C-alpha cells in the first residue's frame, strides 16, 4: 500500500514592495512522503516570491509533465514555469519551449554547484531562463517554521526575501546565476 501525502495549510501574507503586490494567500499543500520539510517550505517561499492570483502548485515531486509551480494565463498559456532543485537539460529545454519565463531555484551548494558547472554552457541560447541559487545558511531556518497549519509572512524588498512566522525569521538573498539581462551584458 502506497503512503499518502500529508496535507499542510498555510496562510501566507505577501508584501512585495518590488512589485507593489500585497495579498493574503490561503495555500493547501500536499507533501509527498519523499519530500523534506526544507523543500516544502521552499515551495511556499518561492510562491511568495512569484505570488499572483493565478500562481499554483503544479505537480507532485515525481511528476515529469509539470514544474513545482506555474502560472497560466486565462487562455492556458504558461506564463511562468518554476522549478526547484537541479533539473536536467531536457527538462529545461522543454520548459523554455513551453513557457514565457522559466525560473529555476537551486539549493544545496554541494549538489547545485557541480550541476550548474556541468549544464550552464548549454543554456546560453535561452532568453527566457532565470537560474537563482538560494544559500544554504539562509534557507536552513525555514524548516523550523514547518507545521501542519502555518501563519507565514513574506516580505520582498530590493530582491531580498524576509520570511517569518510568529517565532522565527530569515532573510534570503537569492544569487543570480543566470538571467537574460545578464547574458546580454556580456
């Protein structure tokens, strides 16, 4: 018998001064048994970073057809395809071909750095790809916030993400490893 996903609920207050976006999102997440608290909390953090009324958690951890999150237009066009971790080149090509913008948030420096070194030269042709690294020491406190029911705040200002609950807070400064604007400045 397969082990079922665990359901988590989060009220996420997003205050994004960079985009002038201020909303409360009531989120329901199904955490697959193989998913860690860290990855689940990163999904919520990245949701806050890209918060929009049409943004949604797309597939499970083992789904090949969908990313961790995506935002679709009313006509079904994929506006944002958002991945967590280190997807392979085939998956990145697929995402870049299907979506207006693709965001990859990698974490875990000991895995992310070799992945990036091995794949970055094959990604130069994508003008809709953004690769960001979330530093280990900054995301580590997220696991202390993981509860079945959560009240969370996400404040974004000047690219920094302050994420907190009633007892814990961390500030994350994503490192830009690749983006279309950076490519054009070379």
